[in-house]
């Protein structure tokens, strides 16, 4: 690895080059925070319909690990894929983009 690439990696703090595949990152809204250290985040995926070429919205609910129980219903958050933490939990909280009002 060149010195420039090594310094760029050190400054950004990302070690994705060591991973064979990049981890998925999604944004969504918290729809439930009733569980301990877990929140349910709903993400919206906009895709084009193959036949009709119309934009279709697809919703997906993700179980997210929230170590400090800081999330509330209505928060906009960014989550990242991680190793399985429980039966349904495969995502972890990266940052809170906007707090609920």
C-alpha cells in the first residue's frame, strides 16, 4: 500500500480495504424502542419496476443494536450491517441523524 493510501486510511479511520466486502449502510426511522438495547428501524428502498418502469417503495424493518438505549420513536438514524448479535439482530447504530420532535 502506498504512503498516500495509508495516510488516507489512517485519517478517515476506515479499514474497509481489509474486508473482502463493504458492510451495508442504511438510513431509516425508529418505529419501536420497547426492547432492551434494541430498536426497530424501518428503511425505505426505492426501486424501478422492471416492466412498468414506475418507482416503487419497499419497506424493510431492521432490528438494530442500541447499546445505551438512546433511541426514541421517530428518530432518523444511520445503521450498519454487522455480525449476528441475536436471532434477529444483524445491524448496529452508527449515528443519530435527527432526533424526534
